[in-house]
């Protein structure tokens, strides 16, 4: 599943070809969480500890976890795989915090699909990431500029070829939501590219965009060249350029 389901609060669901025990372990082992949550930063260890292990409510027998902030994970067997559901906490009523509610929901959408990818395609493997962001360009615009607008219309699981940031790549469409696109990239060992963001609004007329590149097994030279290509492309394709 790819869609954010809306009731009282948004609910994000993914299904993965993995066991419920493996999915639960991916939520309770800090080293495993680093292979799918967010991207590489100096603050990643502290962030993971704060979100997943500080002031949380864990029910291991039911495989439910309410993380710091009130968002709730639920893991259930689903046929030969597992269904992972994240239900967002309600709005706080504090306008300063609630202004970022949709941004956080989009972030969780990215991370849930990164979790599915880690469980299905790269269990137990070490991930290295690159991250780029711009608060002046909507993600849909970046998908178009980067040459993936045609790919975005393909069904999930279909193969694609494209030239991204000067690199000829191939892989499959991993997911598509209203504001996000995820594609696997064979050349990144097989890796995952997520383009995400928030739509233009009264509060943020330009919208936002970000790209998370998850790579596996690239040597230092190849990873450095990837970083250089993407940094150059991102700098040249910012809003108004």
C-alpha cells in the first residue's frame, strides 16, 4: 500500500515480504533502525534514541509501539508477509507545532517505504545515504526536472530506465504517493531514491522538496562521485534557476 489514509488522523500502511518478527526487530534495534530511518547525520543516534526509546509505550506481545510524540506503529502478519501501520498522533492544538504536521507526515511516508525496502531487499545490510533539500521548490517540480515525471506514471513494480543527475540508471518503481516518488536504483547496489516534499500553501507558497539516496556497497570513490554529481545537479536546479 502507498496511500496515506485519512480518518481522525493520517494512517500510513506498507506491506513487506518479511516476517512480523523481522519487522518488530527493525523497530527495536537501534542499529537496524539506522538502516531505514531518515538519513545519515551526526545527530542520528540521538534522534533514534529520542524517538524510539525515550518516553515510548511498547507492547511486544502485540507488536505495537507508541513512539515519543504519540505516533503509533502496529505490526501484523499479512499472508506470507507483514503489514506495518503507522497512525499519526492527533494535532496538538499548538499552532507552532501543528504548522509542521504535514511535513512530519510526509517524512514518515518516506521512512515507512525505506523500512519496507530494508526488510525486503537489503535485510541486515549497511546503508550509506545522501540527502538534499530545498524549501523553495515543490517536490513535483523536482520529479519533473530530474527526468522522472514519465516514470512517476508507471505502475509500482514496473521497470524503468532514466538519466538522473547525469547518470544513466535503471530499477523499478517502488512507490508513488500524492507528493512522493520512490524508485530503486540498480547501480547503487541496489539502492533507493525517494523524492518527497510538501505542496505549495499559503504558509509556504513555494513548497518544499527533498531527495534521500540510500546506497549499499559502493566504495569510497563511487560514493564520492555520486555525492558530487547530485550536489552539482541540486545546486543548479534550485527554485528559479
